[in-house]
């Protein structure tokens, strides 16, 4: 997979809202496979993508988190207690939460956003969050590396690998198209429709060219 595909995959996995639909594990595993093949670019791409995603979620929470929490509490009063528990946890064991959230599955989806909404200092979030990001990325990259060691022994993997490397551009366009389609369900803005139309046209032209080339 290309650097950009891995970067945006990891970014969307860490970005609040988008991470409800985009799973980052396949991109992290792919980075581990590339590491086994001798390339560090994949690991760098997913780490930078996760870092940008975490930072974006933090600043979104810092500027919009308080209003979002108030609306959520008014809509679902039962959420008041979990939010209060998180605030207490951040005050007493905040560093541990920021560091180990990446190892706790879905908890990692919301911690950067909530940390921003609780006005955790940027320096503290960046240091602890980066350590946690390193741990989270390392575990999945390691799994990808180990899987690649076994996959290399399978004869049917080579044509699949060739297909993925050949059409990585179309996969990136398709990923962006799916993201815009999901975003359009929440935000009805003209630029989203224009972007979707352009990406759809690009993808259709690419597929048409591909089948014409194969035939």
C-alpha cells in the first residue's frame, strides 16, 4: 500500500467521528507487512497519520467538546455519570489513561476528544498520547510482521499482493469516496456533493480504463 493510503487510513482511525466507520487495524497490519519486506515507510505513515488524527480530535474536543457534552447530557441524561467518572479519572490517573487508551480498543476512539474537552494541557496530551500511540501502533505492526512471515509461505498470496500494489490509487480514491458518502449523511453541504461527484467520476474512469486495458 502507498504511503498516503496508510497515512489517511491511520488518520481517519484516530479522528473523532470518522473512527466510528474506519478501522485502522488493516492499515497497521499492512505497515507490519511492509516492515517485513524491508520498508519503514509504512510504519512512519501510520504513526504520523495516528498522530495527526489524535491531535485533530484533541483540538476539536477543546473547541467543541463542552457544547457537545452538554447536548449529549440533555439528550441522554444517563451519560452524565460516565462523563463525570471520566473527568475524575483524568484528574486522578490522567497520564495512565492517555498512555494506555490505545491498548483498550474502542476507548481510544474518544479519549483524545474528551481530553481536549476537559482542557488537558496540550503538552501533557502530546507527550502521553504519543507514548500511547507508539504502543498501539507497535502492537499491530508486530502482528502484521509476524503474519507476513507466515503469509510468505503461501503460494496464493503473491497474486493478491501484486493486485493490491497495482491498484493502490483506486483503493485510496474509493476510501475517500466512502468517507465523503458517510460524511454527507451528517453534513449537507455543496462542497461535499461536488467532491463526491469528482471522486466518483475519477473512480469510474479508472475502472473503465482498467477493464479496457485488460480486455
